[in-house]
């Protein structure tokens, strides 16, 4: 083991030699004492100390807080570590310059092999050939180490933990930009920017048309090298010949190095693996999602539904609505289905989406908003010639088929009306709920429960007669005197009862449509069997 004095002498010698180079500066020094690297100058500990020790004597690029090149150069003597110099530069040195540094640190000496021929009397001097081989060997070692360092940094970027607002593409772009010192854009298959690093928010180059993107793909496939375009180098992520995305490295005033090209190509391979994985998952989820939606709207056991929806990352608990949509002209492909899936993503609503013939079907958690669904869907399809039906809320899995039936009913009402394009919610149909427009059973029980259910339950619990009061009031066109006379009560009593009705139901009795629905409901209520409660919770 080298003693401390010998280690100091060698480190000082290396420091003097490196300080004569004009392409870099010495930022810090570490001395190896009993196998432990410690800063030469006494100071507080810093994150750099851990970065240096983590390299275990292997010279490599260090992460830096500012742009530029930061490098840990370990010095050895007799194969033993004696120290480390932390070097910095505005730009990474080239291979000959790195070779000079590693020669100072002892790499060339360590690379010598006993098989190299020695000079003997009478033979020509061969030191030039040996030096050339050593320089070539050292350059190759440096290149391999640099590639290892690039791979390690990018691998961490591709597999590291993501922040709250971070994406895998964004993290990869940041690492690649830091490694190359160049602005980076990552694009999707259509040339849209999905991540950026080292630049502003607007690309300094135009979005290429489809023909130009096809030419880039052909050049990349034929050569396997990044394609030079307007002020940038482009490498493509492919899957079975299909473009999934692209990594774009912008040109700067500095020349593109071989290390830059290697980093760009390796980052593209990582992007390719990530996007291929997403594509496979999306196709699997699409297949499973289609089957699951069909079974949910047809009727499915709750326990099975919980397990299968959880496998797709969907929460089946809480209120669920079924939404159906058709578009003109009829679409037999997945156009409307894909547009509906993107619509709920934009609305930040969790949904399972499928298709039946020319109709898209979705099971949506929470409230699907109604008119907003139609407007976003029409914008996504770039067409306003469509109809959307939204079923009422289902509080458990068993009620989803009922919500599906309601969505179909609402859709039929919309498509057969004079205003056939737009969205219709079943719970806003009013009197249309009891009209047999779709050739199905009218929803009389549900209609009566919606308009009179609260009053019936109040009458039942309090022994009041509010439903009868409301019926007489509406039959007499809202005339207080005639209503009070028919009920044999005083006007003030009638006024009290009507205030109670407003408070219990929340209805505005002066609103024309509300009055119409209440009048129809009270007329149907009179047809109930004697003494029967006509609402959902007690049966007809």
C-alpha cells in the first residue's frame, strides 16, 4: 500500500502536469488515505464527494450543477489508487486530449503488456510503433469508458422515479441534453413535440409534412445513422418498421462529436423500448376493455367486475354512467370509439370505452357532464353531426345495464327529434321518459319517483297530504281560491302547504316545464291502486 507521503507526491506531480494543459482546469483534488478519498483542502462535505467515491477509482464524467464538462480523473501508481483530480471545461475534450490526461494519471503505464518487443542491439528502434499502439489502446479504453458512462446515465433516466409532473420522455430529454450540452426535442409519431430540454417552448424548426417524415424514416432505416435535417440530427424509434417517435438533437456552434451521436442513438433505443411497451399495453387494454364493457352493460356479477376492472386500473365503485354515441355518416371502424376515449382523457374522466356496430359505448365513473362531452367529442372528430345519449347514474354494478338502456333511450329521443345533433341525458328527459318513443316499456315508476317521490315519502312519514294538494293546485291552474275550496281548507293553509312543497322538492312551481311534468305525474299518480305507494323504493 502506498504511504500518504508517496501518494501526496504523486498527486502533486499529476496536478502540475495537468495544470499545463490549456483545455481544462482543476476544480478539486482528493487524496487516497487508507483507501478513503478525502478532499485535500479542508472544507464542508458536498454531494460531489459522494459522486467521486461512488466511481470506485474509475475515471468518468461527473454530474454538474452548471453546463459544461466535469470529470473525475483518478491517479494511480503501481496499479494502486493514490488520488483524484476533478477537472472542468466549457466543452468536452477530444480523444487525443483525454489520452493525454489518462497518460498523466497512469493509464498508459497500466496498459503496457510484457509481450511488447524490447529494443535489442542490431535491431531498428521500434518505440514509434509501440507508442502508436499504446495511444490507440488508450483511446479505445477512453471511448469504451465514455460509452459506459453515457449508457449508465441514460439508463437511470429511463428507469428512474418520475416526479409529479414528469414524464419518461421528459426525463430522458433532460439527461440527454445534460450529456451532450445540446437542446433536445422528443416528438411523437406525428411530429408533435412530447418533451423538450435545454430550450424554450417553441421548436426553432418547422413541423415537417408527412412526406418529409417518410423520407427521414427511409434514410434512418437504410443507414442506421441519425439523419441531418434543418439545424438538427434526428433518430427514430421504430417498431416493426412503424415510426413510434423521434429524438431530435439541435445543432449548436460546437461540432457534433462521436460521443454525441452515440448518446443520441442509445437514447432513441430506450425511447423505442418505452413506446413499444406502451403500444403493447394499449392494445391489450383495448382488447380487454372492449370485452369488459360488453359484459358490464349486458349484466355482470359485482365480484367479477371488481376484479376485472381493477386489473385495467379502473375503479368500478361509486356512481357510473353509460354513454353511447353515433355519428353521421355511420362509422364502422374505431373512429368514434377512439375519439370518445380521447374525449374522456381530455375531460379527466375515468372511462372504459368499447364499440357496438357503428355505436361507441362507454362506462364512465362520476358525472360525464353532458353537453361538454358532445362538444369535446365533436371537436375531436372535427364533425358536429353526431348524437350522444347518457344514462342515469348506477350506484352498483347491477344497475349498469339499466343505465345502458337509459342511454339508448336518450339517444333515440335525440336522433328522432328535429334537433338530432347534440347530447341528451336520460335524467333530464322529463315527460319524454314516459313516452314510448323507442318501442320499449315507458319508465313510469322512475318518472313518478323523480317528480313526486320526495313528496310521497314526506306524506308517508308525516301523515300529510301534499301530493293531493299539489294535484288540486295544478288541476285548477294555480288558482288559490278554487284550490282551497276543493280541498276544504283556508287560503293561508294552502299557502303553507305550497311553501312546504317547494322546500321539499326544490321545484319552481312557476316554471312552465316543471308545472307540465308535475301535472302529468300527479295525473298518473291518481291511477295507482288504492293505498299503493308509487315510487321506486317500495315497488308499484
